[in-house]
């Protein structure tokens, strides 16, 4: 009788241990899952749209209230033909027209850095932050190369927020006006973006 009771307890202990192992594995795999598929419609994603935005970017580096300021440079920047190593932080106005007094539709906030030793080529990392109409509070993110002496430069739109969630597309930039004495520039932007 004692042996039977011992065997029964031993079998019961093994069964409880195995059950606990499987249960803990199941719970652990569910709570520590890396990814899972989601329903687009449950997250408010409708049919994708293509939008065209047109505005002017005012990069003001001179005067008492510049909108773009140099924040860093390399020891060799001053002797570089291109300004290689210069890093500029910007909060540039975006307007409907090319005049600075034109209606403000947003800001270009971010950095540009001279990233080429052989030509004036910028690394652009910025957000277009919109403040007008239905896009108020929405942003588009740009990360790309801007060869500023080219007639038209193309930079990728890599994302966005608000009405531009899941955005992708490109921005065409062309210099509208450049003051060689002050360094101030007005750049025309045509942005084509897919978004929901």
C-alpha cells in the first residue's frame, strides 16, 4: 500500500510538473511575443492618397533674427572649398508665396550639414511641421542629400505624423532666390507624398 501511494504521488508530481512547464511556456510565449499581424482598418487606415504640396522655404542666416544658425564645424571647415563639416540648425518658415510676408503654412525644423568635400552637398534631416488648414499639426520627415547648386534636387520623404502617418514620397527643391552677400535663400518645394 505504501509503495502504491508513493508511486501515485510520484506520478501526480510528474503530471503537475509537466502541466506547469507547458502552462508557463504558453504564458511566456504570449507575453513576450516580438510581433503580431494587425488589421489596417482597425487602426483607421483607409485608402491611400497621393497629395502634392507646394511651398517656399526661407533659410535666413543673416540679420538679428536668423532662422538658421551654425552650431558646429570641423577644425578644417574654414579652409575647405565647400565648407565641409559645417552643421546648421534650422527653424525656417514655409510660406505659400516666395515673399517672406506671404502666408505661413509651416516650419522646416531640423539640421543640414555640409557632407561633401568636392561640391556643396548637404545632408538634410528635417521635419516639415505644418500649421495651416487640415494639415495643422501634421509633419513630414525628410532625410536625404541636397546638392544645392543643382537646378532641381530630389530628397526622400521617409515618414510623417498626423494626417501623414505612414507617409512616403519625395520632395523636389529648386532655388528661387539666393543672396550671395548674406547667404539667405528662398527655395521652392514641390512635395509628392502617399499617405492615408
